[in-house]
């Protein structure tokens, strides 16, 4: 995810956003695809990308997916998909007519922490003791 700063102003009940040049092409594509139809522009709080490397959120999450998957008979990647699907803030996209969760590399620190909590909940519901020190 790239972060860009835009200028915004509010006057006479109209919110105006000045898009930086780095987003010009993306905005042209967006407007072209609208073809006068309805659109939803989502504004949300920006969160830092999830942490990576030893001792990180990513390492923590994959470690839990591995431990839980081993106990429930799932491969680590299958368990990650289950956790992603159960995490409300995990971004989703349309792919071949189906809604799927994006790769873990596309989540932010808020979603990563929420996914770790989902993993903790699954473990508790399945009576699985997670080893936290390994991360």
C-alpha cells in the first residue's frame, strides 16, 4: 500500500480533494470505469504496514497458523486462509467471480493484530495451547 498526501477542503457542504500527481493515472482509470454510474469512495484511517521479520506480527501470525493447523489437520497456508476469512478488517477482492482475502503482505498493522486475536480465539475454542515464546 502506498501512502500519498492529498489536500482537502470543505466549503458550502462540498468536500473537495486535490489528488497528488502520483495518483493521476489511477484517478483517470477510476473515472473512466464509472461511466457516469454510482461509486463509493472509501476514506479510512491509515495504519502502518504490518511488521515483518523475527518477533514481528507476521512471524507471530504465521507461527499461530502453523500451531493451530497442526492440531486441526490443516496446512499452515490453509489455516492462514481460515484466519484471514474470519478477520473482519482483512481486505478482500473479487477474483474469478468470488470474493477472496488478499495476501497477508497486503494487510496493515491493525488487521495483523486483529488476525492474531482471531488466531487466539480459534485456539481457545479448540482447546489448543499456543506457545507464544517461540515468536
